[in-house]
């Protein structure tokens, strides 16, 4: 799984018929601390993600197993909207700073 931020949409009036009615979003991968990693992808949205939301992506065979993507030409799918991210490193850094 990858973390990404929704940064745009794709409109394709001519596409594989199996993609009809599917929302295509442009996402930019991010690190767990929210910094852009610079890679853009087009993903099929299976969870009704919104602009600027942080999302979970799956690729390859996992994307084709996502809801609404079975037997469709999909390489990347959005399978979750992230509410929060907690890193143990941040907690350790905060504890170390508090002791000083």
C-alpha cells in the first residue's frame, strides 16, 4: 500500500468500456509525514475520495481485487481515505524533547 494525496481528476470521454462510470483521480504519493515524494499516478476511486484528501493506494494485482475493479484494466486503485497517521518515531522525539 502507498499513501497519496488527491490532486486532480481525469476526464476521458473515450476509454475501455469496463471503466465507464468509474471516477479517475490524479494522486501524488507522499511519505508518512505528509511530504510529497514527487510521483503522480492516475487511480480508480473506489471509496469516493475528495480533493486534497490523503488516501491509501494499491497497485497491480491488488488493485484489480479492489471493490468495483475486478476484471477491469486497473493498475492503481484508491481503497481508503486516511483519517490520521501515527508514527512511533514522533512520539519518541517528543518524549526526548520533554526530558531536556
